[in-house]
């Protein structure tokens, strides 16, 4: 599968950049199957069963979604959604592959249970994971909501800016196994740009440390699917973006 090699390249790259440095001593034990927290909505008035799949970033925990109130936000609005939070930590971006484990341990079981709509909700690195899944298994999910996603390093993204933007940028010849950023943005240009069938929603703060990639992605999405607010790369901003996304769906 293409994304196995891509995911390995993601890991090799991230290990070199500064934001992961402080976390190198942490354990990222990979389990098969993946640990998954389940939050079922027991409201018998459900018209249909839907599912949000939370994908975590490098820091924090898959327990953070409940701790920070994101699970309660859904229940408070009476939305017909169950939620799951797989422990899709940094280690799964290597081998075994994140997409493989998500499909086997989360998405396929959910489809077998009859969920009608499945949304991936990716935070920071989890936003990249959500896009990798959408790229490889588009038929499985209704769409993705990306909250402050990490979408590549600044040096690479400057190449796209220098070309005049995503639509003008030419990825040139490349080997997928050796250049995951070029592969990702080539796919975004080819399959996501100006394509309303690809349900990609984006939210981020104006002072997010990864805003370069976020701003580039915003230029190729419908304006109504982009939400930019005052904020940084932190849970205060994440929580506000999540609440506003839910309100927009009601």
C-alpha cells in the first residue's frame, strides 16, 4: 500500500524538526489492535447513527478529547453522533501504518455496525493523518475536519508560495517513498482543490505555528469550509474551532 512508505517518510522527517525534540524520550508503543476509547450516545431519539473519529497530535493523549470537553460538546448539542478516540500516536505513523490500523481497528468495525456517516477529526499531526486516510480510503468516510493541522515543513511550503500558490505550483518528478510532502500537496492540488465532493473542512488560529501550510490549504477550499480565528496552536483555540464547527452543522 502506498501510504506505508509515505508514513515512514513522515516519521523520518518529523524526527528532524524541532517540535518533536522534547518528546523523543517518550514511549510510543504500537499495539495491535490499536487502543480505542468509545463514547456512545444513548439518546434513543437518534434518526441515524453517525461517528466522529478523533485523531490526536503528538502531545497530549487520546483521553484529552474527553478531558477538554470536546466529547461533551457533541452531547450538549444533541447531535446523533457516537465518538471514538483511537490512541493514534506518533508511533503509528511508522510501521505498522496509521491508515492500516485505523481501517482495521476503527473504520471497518464502525462500518460493520451500520454507521451512516463517519467523520475524521484531526488535530495537529492528526490532521495530517486524516488526510492520509482520505487519500487512501476515500469511500470510507464522509469527510474530514482539520483543526490546526501540520501539513509540512516551511522550507518545502515556501516552494509552493514562490510558485504563486497551490494551483500554479508544479510538483515535478518525484519518488513517493522519498518525498511525502510533495506527494501530499500533489494530491491536494489534483483531488481536493476546487472539488466540492471532497469534504475537507479546515480551522486554525491566525497565530498558529503551522499556519503557512494551513493558509495554503485554505486557498484551495471553498470559503465556507474554512474558519480562521484569533488563536494559537493550543487547546483553547482547538476547542473554539471545534465548537464553531459543530454549530455550523446544526
